[in-house]
C-alpha cells in the first residue's frame, strides 16, 4: 500500500501541473474562445485580450510551483479554478457536457488534497510544503478512490455525450483521420464511452483502466489546432485514470491461515 500511495501522489501532482501548463499556454497564445468566458463576468474583448497572457503566466507559475514546492493552497486553487473555468463553458452557451468532460482538471487536484488529509481550519498547513505520511489511513484511501472514481465517470460520460452531440471539433478529428462517415464514428465512440463511464461508476476493473487510459491519451492527440497544448491540458484526465489504477488492489489475495486463527 505504501508504494501505491506514493505512485498516486506523484501521478496526481504531475497531472495537476500539466493542467496548469496546458491552460496557461492557451492564455499566452491568446485562444480566442477565452473571450466568451471572460464575457460571462462582464469583461469585454479588449480587456480580455490583455488579461489572457496574464492569466496564462500565472497558471504556468502555479504549475511550476507544484513541481518544485507543492502546497495545499495551490492544489485548492487549481481545484476551484479548474471547476470555475470549466463551468464558464456552459455559462457561455456551450453544452453542459463540456463542464463534466473536464472533471480531470478539478478532480486530480481535489483527489491529491484528500490524499494529503487537508484540514480546512489549519490555515498554516495550506502554505507548507506537502508532507504526506505514508501509508495513509484506510479511510483516506477510500475517499481518494471514490473521488477518482467519480471524476473518471464524469470525464468519460462528458466526452461520450459530446460525441453523441456531434461536437464540431470531434467530427473534424474523425474526418481528418480518414473516416468517410464521421457522424457514425462519433455515435459509436460516444456510446462506448458512456458504457465505459457506467462500468467505472459501478465497479472499476483494473485491466480495463489501462485500456481507458490508452484510449484517452490517444484520442486527445488529434485536435485540429494546438494539438500538443490540448493534450497537455488534459493531463488531469490521464492522471485520474492512472491514479485510480494504482489505487485499486492488484489481486484479491486469500487471508493467511495464521490471521484466521488469531
């Protein structure tokens, strides 16, 4: 369990940093769709254009801090920031599935906060370097698994729903891969992803998680624009799946006879 806990810790830490780096890169590049999200808060296009590189730079600095000096404060900020930025999508007129599809962005840092056994009332510990005592308690481990399970369920469900809705970007991906009927491909993929989401919610199976991880990492490689940054920004999704794989027991071993007699 000690080895598994440490793998979960490093996986979620690196995945959370990837979210910051990918999101920050789009701010510096000046991704135009961000202006729609600024408009949700009443910020016009001129001010929004000037704010984008500032927000992007802050995101990247936060990501660097997670790699050099991780704190609960930065993790808490990413969990909230990831949820707020994702929720700006439906608020700006996009489907609600866009919010839940990005569950990895806020689920990964939230799971790491739970793993660190964060105490909300102890403000000082939020700014100290993370110092998790391994192995964590059984109750903490159960909470982390539940958080990862819900986040993975949401991100698969959201992506599946976007496929069924025939999201323009996804249709373009399938067309660029040479599929003659990308709408049919989107329907098949979306249906399978929703089935996968339900299976994870009901009973996640360790071997299948690796299949889902490979699929998720591969399917995010074919965005029409800024493929690398789009892939990096989804780091939380990969991290949630891999961390859940680490968290689940490898096998159900029989209880030794010595323990049964004690």
